[in-house]
C-alpha cells in the first residue's frame, strides 16, 4: 500500500516485494517505517500490517475440496496488524492460530486488530492519548476471538478491547476509552480468489 515490504525466506534470503508479489508459507514479512502493507490470501482473508511490524506465515493451506486439511498459522513477532477472516476461518476456525509472545489468538468468524508493544510504541497513542503499555493490545470489530496463554482462555467479543501484559497473565478487558485501535486503513470489499497455497501481496 505504501513504503517498503520485505519477505525474509527460511533460507535467510530476502526479497523486496512489489504490488501483486506472491509470498509463501515460511516467509517473514517485515514492514519498514511508514509502510502499510495488505496481504490477501487465497481463501479471501486479508491482513494489513502497520509500520515496523513483522509477521511470519508459519503455515497456510487452503483447498475448497479438502477442508479437513485447512491450516493457517501465523506469528506476530513485532508491531501490529488488522485481519479479517476468509473462507478457511469460517468453515474450519479451529485450523487458525495467530501466535504472539503473550498469547495465541483463535477465531470464530472475525475482524480483529493486534498491537504488540515491546518498548517500541512511543509514537502510538491509545484512545485517551496515552502511550500504550508494553504487552499485547487487542480489539474486535466483528465476531469473537479466544485468547489463550499460560493463565487460561478468555473470549473477547465484538466492540471490546483487551490487554495481555505477559504470557502468564490473563486477558484484561479495558474500556473503549483506554483501548488501542491500530491506525490501519479500513478493509475494502473482500474478493474471493482461486485455490493454492501461496498468498498474494497487494
């Protein structure tokens, strides 16, 4: 969408991506400063990365004919994102995981946002205008997510904001006035695409 997006391959090589580039399972996507990037997957799902973010596609497999083989595993290593569910997440939500250092996120047909602060969110403000605390900040625009870590599992529903300080601390529901909504462009209408195991960067 803007700026520089790099795909780091498992073999250590790196590629600067352009409009309509393709990425694969195993790639680590890294946005530069001032970069927003939208990744569209073949099941119709989308992820928009904010600046200075890193997302690894640990696994992604979708075939309309074999739903029992669905797999969508991601790791948010740094920064923030907003994502919207595609066909995979709707027909087989248990096959989806978004992992972070503080919690793993599951879905139930969802549009949600994450911001992982690790002493690097000084230029971001919450809805009260304050710098977010270190930890994982969550918001749900549609559907429900389940947040799992060493303290157990908590559901976060539409319109709610949450915060997880660390892997052994439970999700805290925070008021909207104190929530963090990553400043990410809205999703356009989702267009369904074909079958395969690669993802298109748009």
